[in-house]
């Protein structure tokens, strides 16, 4: 049986898999939804599959109450170090995208950048259902997926 947490732990050991700068689309998404900070103060942000935490760090810098989950313990360690080095805080947990450890309707803003497509079609549907479950009414989510035209298609 494939052990995905060990696989991601190995990848996160390599600095190549720990980008520093947030993706432009994520920056625009968070900036466009800053009004949720005032409407749901403090607005809770969740990064599903945060990796080394580049987007979680940005959310914390912008004033969101930041949370992140990842299946990789090593990725979480790097994210904690990144946040600690900048004096920012976020609640980080080791968890699967298939069973998020949060109550219903608990986040105003949610991100999953390049994570869900590493699962099967059924796992992607389950993960998206989890997003709907924990997002508050009127909350916003950015979920980035790949198409079947991506060079990685069929190699998962």
C-alpha cells in the first residue's frame, strides 16, 4: 500500500519542494477577500496541504487567523520554522484532505493550492465535500486543480 505521508515527507526534505514566495493567484485571492477580515473578525483561513507554509504565512501577515493542514510531518516542520522566523502564528495540524479536523462552518477563507489532484477522482470529490462542510455561508474558497492536459496526468 502506498504511504503518501512518507512520500511527501521525502519530497519536503528537498528545498525544491519548499517554495518561498506565494503564488500570484493566491495573493490576488487573499487581497480580494480581505473584507472578510472585518465581517468575520478574526476571519479564519485554512490552507489544506500547506506544505512549507508560504500561503499560510501570507494569510497570517494579512491579518487572517491562519490554520494549515498537511499529511507531511516534514512539511509541517518547515512551515512552523518559517512562521517562527517571522514571528507569525498559525495553528498547524497533520491531517488528510479527506477528513479535516474542524467543525462544520468554521472557516471564512479556504485554500487548496495544487493538492486535491494527487488523489483519485473519488478522493477529490470527498475533499471538495470537506471544503463545503467547513466553509461558512458566504465564505470563499480557492481550489487549484490541474487538467488532463498537464504533463503529470497519469503519473500519480
